[in-house]
C-alpha cells in the first residue's frame, strides 16, 4: 500500500483551519511555535493539561525548553481529568487571568485540549463562568490563541472547532463549536503515544471510527467527509491490531494518528449524530467512563437503526471491518452483528450492561439526550428522524 512510501520521520505540515505538524519528532516544532507566539507579542502562556501524561510522554521537557528559548513565562494547570468539568475550566481560567496569560497551550488528549479551548474563551470573559458558556447563557465572540500538543489518536480536536465539557450537578455533557477556537498550531507526534495503555489505544481509535461512521451519514454529509471516512476505517482496521500487539510500533501509531486527524476534519465538515448524542449522557452520568468505550457499546445499535437509509455508504466505509455487505437496506442486522464481532475482537465487551447500565436507565438516558444543551443539534442531523422512540430503541438494543 501507499503507506510504505511515506517516511514517518519526516514532519508533514497539514494545513486545515489549524496548522498541524504530523510525524515522529514533531514535538521539536514547539520551539518554532513559541518563537511565532513571541513574534506576535505573546510572552505569557497558560498551560492546561492532565495529571501526568504531559510528563510521562516526554512532551513537557521540550515545552519548558522552548519557553526558555523564546522567553515565554507560563502558569501550569494540571488538574484536567477524563470528561473535564466546568469547575476545572473555571479553576484553570482563574489561574490564567491572574497570571495575565495571552494564550493557552494544552498538552494531552481530547479532555485537556477541550478544556483548554474553553479556558481560551473564558480568559476573554472574566466576568462570566464556564457554566454560562456551556449552558449557552451568552455567545462568545473571541478567544486567546490556542496551541495543542496531542497525546492520543482519537478525538481530532487538535484540528477542529469543538469543545466538550461536563456540568456534573446536572449530568450534562454539552458541546460548543466556534471558529475562533480552532487551534493556531497543533503537534501530532506518534512517538508521544507509545505509552498509551492497550485499552486506551482501542478506545481512542474507536472514537475516531465513530466520528466517521456518523460524519459520513449525517444529513449534512458530503463527498469530502465520506472520502475521509472511508480512509479512516481502512487505516484503523489495518493498524489498530498492530498497535495493540506492539504499542511501540511507530508506523502503526503514525497511521492511527493520521486517521484520527482526518476523522476530525471529516466531522468538522459534516458534524455527528446519534452515537455521540447518546454517549454524552452515558459519561455525563458516569464521569469515569471512557468516551470511546461508551461509543463502542452504542455504535452497533446506531448502525442498525440507520442502515436502511444509509446502507450504500455504510457498506462501503465499513467493508474493512464487516465483510460481505452489499449495500442492501435489509442488511441492518448483519451490519449490527458484524460490527459487534469486530469490536469484540478488539477487546471490547459488548453491551451497556457491561459498563453498569440496565433497562431502568433507558428513560433517564433518553431524557438527557434531549435535554442536554447542544445535543439536539446532533440529533437533528441523524439520517433517521431522532424521536424519543428511536433513541430509546438504540439504548435498548445496546443493552
């Protein structure tokens, strides 16, 4: 395949709405990025990250050196958890505002980067709080510049305009989307990801897979998003088993990272629908639930629900992981079973019951899908009309 002709040690500059540096050794680009920030008059940066991966990955050593070289001072907030909360955003914002931060740099996977995007907005609105932001109590118009160093191959958030942050007391996990929170620069270095645990490797890759299953079948899907979807599934199917068996395989990490990046660009163009709208209530209720795992237990039932009207697209893009789909609308159950089989082969135990939900939770989850701010937009893009009955059916078929 063409992948064999690519030197993964050559750092490519991928230009989307963000400039993304992709390749082994891309972390070294942080020096150039900091010099660029300095040339724009930025001398104070808020770093938003998780509890330890920024150090464990080796990224932090490069960042500190780059800050010193460019005479940038920083304040560090390292309290972001999986499924970040508005309280974490507010705490990071307080530090940033008191420090006088002029930009935000995030090191981590989707959670720290999404939190950092919210912080970048809130720095510009110190009289507001992030609950106001994620409950749509005001409409921001600006944010300070954002730089990201990505540490997982799943979310695509290093190149998109989305941020997801939870409101714990309401069990809401809403989404915001603004053009001014596209990162200015992002670093995608597969060498920073070789310490990802096997289950995390699977979950983040399934997140990328879900992005394109949805983006290729929304009512806003277009040839570009479908093209990227097809390539994403092919790459995940080929390289995820390799990364699982050999976590240090940089070629596998490189192509999973590239797949995640183009999946992010795909759904940045045509958005998402059922699977993400229904997963957010899961991890809103259970904050410790890995987002990718929640998606994995839902996606077969989502595919079953939408297959009759999206059969040709789904048969095409899913062909690397579900054999012998012809694109006939009557294959919904075959697609459901085939996808479950592949997920099981990747080590995912099927069913909502495996992650602690049961029949009695379906009504509450359905309510959250319709009541959480922003999820209505995703549901409105589903290829099959999203009703309480259809949402409840997907949850029930996922049990």
